């Protein structure tokens, strides 16, 4: 199993950008698909983006396309989420997740991080 630790969250003004990072430990990171989820206050956790083990294929939730970019660096055991033009509705705890493929990451991740808070003020 992969152990995941997120970082990079914070409190920002609307329109700013943030890059979230997730570092992984475990031998299977480079063969795992990775993803990001978020949980807004008072709402259920929702899928945001996923990336294949090679980084060659990505998938995004419809409402984040164009502003969110997922990427990974297998040499650093890291996956990133670049968020541009932040909006107050992006306020949430952001979680990193891992799974055997992108579909599995979206529906039933095998591993979760502890989350990092992103707060966007207007």
C-alpha cells in the first residue's frame, strides 16, 4: 500500500493560484494511478482529478476542467494539483488518493492522505 501526505494548502484570495503536493512512500507509487478529491464544508467528498501511473493520461471532473491541472513526478514520488483562478467555492479539504488505475482511483481508492485545507476568500 502507498502512504500519502498532502501539503501546500492555505488561505488565499479569490483569483490566486495554489499548487498542492502529495508525497508518497511505498514501492508501488510509480505503478499506481493517483488522484485528488475535495470535501467542501458540510458536503460529501468529491472527485477532482486523476492521473495514470505514467502521467500520460489524466481525467478531470467537469466543474474543474480548465483551472485544475494534475501532474506527477515518479522520480520524487510526488503528485501535484495546480489550481488557478481560485474561487470561494473551491474552499475544501483536499485529499490525495491512490489506486491501481484511474477508474479505481475515481471510484474506490486504495489509499488516502490526511488532507490539506484550502480556504478561498472573496
